[in-house]
DNA sequence: AATTTCTTGTGAAGCATTTCACATGAAAAA
DNA sequence: TTTTTCATGTGAAATGCTTCACAAGAAATT
């Protein structure tokens, strides 16, 4: 029996991203030895308004104490629950090129509960090689191994030319969440979540900002 | 004498990101041999509304022909100008760890006009080593070499613990744009543009989406 | 040449997000 | 115990962004 609370309102992407930011800052506050934190202080650290912080949290419940603020450990746990990172997610990396193999050792993933447990590639020279203790599997066994290992998320770091084929394979294996690094618009069924990580876009934003003397409200 | 047109309205971050997407899709359309494209077709490919596409462009001028659409090559050039990628930007990577060295061979940067011309690290074992034809410099020479080479953007891929020191150095060297990969809130002077690339955040979004059966309007 | 078809560019409307402002209640101080 | 201080939680207002809907203009068709 599930005690899952359905989210009443439609939560915006921005709110979710800010929750991620709060979570990270709360970890830091915890390390720094703070027991409580106010929306004002949290806002200061994230360059937001206190009202924004309180509103974001209010979509999910009331976690604070008037006159005092939020309990750091408790709020961190609550946000972890909301984000679904109060557990470990098994992740596979498909495409062990430069970016793919770099991500295998990306500490921040582990820290937030994403455990890379499997690597796939189609290159015979890479298959069987070891990256941080994980042996690269043949992409041919993708469906079988993903199911066996109960992998729920995929990081896709293959060339754009083959990305769609890989997505189709991954979807066939039952995966519902894909983080795509290829600069291409991929098609997925409606029940599969797809996010695109496009690092070049961020440099383009910087380029635009310099050229236009841009002053946005929320340079994230 | 500059013929630069100041941007009248405040342009939203979303609009800039969509311009980047249009630019990429226009390159593809060009390769596919299309001479013109309508807002409808562009919208279909990006999963947006045609009105959104037209509105985005309208902030910067009118580039289309009624009844016909946009000239692919011309529009691509215009957006390139707007984004400031109608030229080559010299970029340096600071921190040649896993991510840093992976980014040196990231083709998409080159494709969009970002040329990595210098690498910096503080590790004696890395200094002098060669990555795709670029020799890693000692971080001690950062200010001098950045000025000499006319580097305008920095990709920062150092551990979070030293990121702020590196930013301070980079700012001192006169750099006005930084793309930061360290999961930490950095401080920069108001005239320096800072973007944070946080790959873990995207996985957290996926985690949230799965847990909450989230159906947002614009899964970007 | 006139008509039809198509698609842009853009005010206005509709929606979404952020900020304001204050009632509420808890803790600290007197 | 009473008063003061502080900070949350939240409707309402303000702001921002997206979509609608249509006039206008260009090309294609008759």
C-alpha cells in the first residue's frame, strides 16, 4: 500500500530546480553546523526573495516554525522526499566516449543518490574495459541487462546520429527517464521523461549576454 | 562605427534558449536542403506553438515573408548575430579533470563558435600534458596568458572547494563570462556573467517527475 | 488582373509565476 | 505572565510569459 501524496497543483519546472538548489544549500548549512535557517537566509544564498522560497515550499506543505525558521535537517529530508532522492536510483550510461566516461566519476551524481551501475557501448575496443570498477557491456545486451539490474534512468552520451536508435532501445527496455547529451531533438513515448543537457546552449547564453549587455532577473 | 542595435525589451532567458534551439534546427534544415521554413514547421520540430516562434523572433525584428515563411540561411545568420555566435569566441578550460578534459573534445562547442584555446591546471602531473593539441598551462600563469591570448570566456571544471579562488583569479584577468560546473554558488562582480551547469539537477528533475507523475507543459 | 491561399507580425487576452503584505503563531525577552 | 520580536504561510496584486486571433502583405492560382 502506497502512502504517496499526490501533488495538488501543477508544479513549475523552476520550482523543482529551486528545490534542488535548496537541497544542496541545506547540505552545506548542515555541514556548517546550522540547526535552523530562515527563508531570508536561504534566499540570500540563492539570490532569490524570501517569499519565493516560502512559496516554493508551500506547494508541498508547511515545514517551518514561525519566529524560528526551518529545521535544516528536517527540511533537507522533506525536500529529498519531494524530489525523490531519498533513495538510490540505478543509472546506466550509454555511450562511453569522452563525456560518458567523464560522468562515471562525477561525484555529484553519487552525492545526490544517483548510482551509475552499468555502462554500454557498441565499440569492441571499449567493451570489456573497466571504468571506476564498472566493465563496459555490449550495447546488444542493453535490454536484457537493464531489466536484470532494475535500471530506471539512462544517461545518453552517444553521437547525435545514433541517439534516436539508442533511445528506442532504451524505451523498449522499459526505462522511463532519459538524460540526453546529444544535440538533437529526440522522440519518446508520452510516458517517458526526457531531459536535454546542452552545454553549448549555456555558452550561447553567455555570448548573448556579453553582446547585448543583458541584465536578466534570474541569471540562474 | 558600430551598427549594433540595442535590444529594446527585456528578453527572457527562455527566449534566448529557444533561439539557440532554432539556430541548431536551422542548421539541420539547411543540411536537409530546405530553402524556407514556416513558424509552423519550426514549432513542430521544437514542440512549441507557431506563435511562440514568431513572438521570439519579433523581439529582434521581422525576418520573414508573409505567405512564404523564413529563408533558412538568412534566419540562421540573423539568429547567429543575435546570439553573438557569428564569430569565434576564445575559451579556456580551467581544471583538467574528468569533465574538463572531456569538454576539450566536445564538438558542439566548436560547431557553435566556441574555440577552446587554452587549458589550465595546478597539478604538476597535468601541466605540460597534451589534450587534442593543447598543452596544459600552469594555473599560476592564468592572468598573464588569458590577457595575452585575448580569452573572453572560461569553462570552470575545478573542485567546488577551490572554485571561488579560481573565479577570483579569472575575474582579475578581465574575463566577463564564466560557465561553472562546480556545484556551488559562486560570487562574481555585477559586470561578470556567470552560468551554472548542474548536471545532477537534471537527474533530480527526472526523479521528481517519475515520483510525482509530473506532466509539465514544457519538458525542455 | 483579380482572387485565393498562405503565413507573418503583433496587440490583446489568457495564464503562470513572482512579489507583496499581513494575519498568525511561536519563541524570546521583559 | 505579558509583551515584544521574529518569521512563516498565504490570499491578493503585480509582473511576466504564452497563446489567440486577425489585419496585412506576399505568392500562387485562376
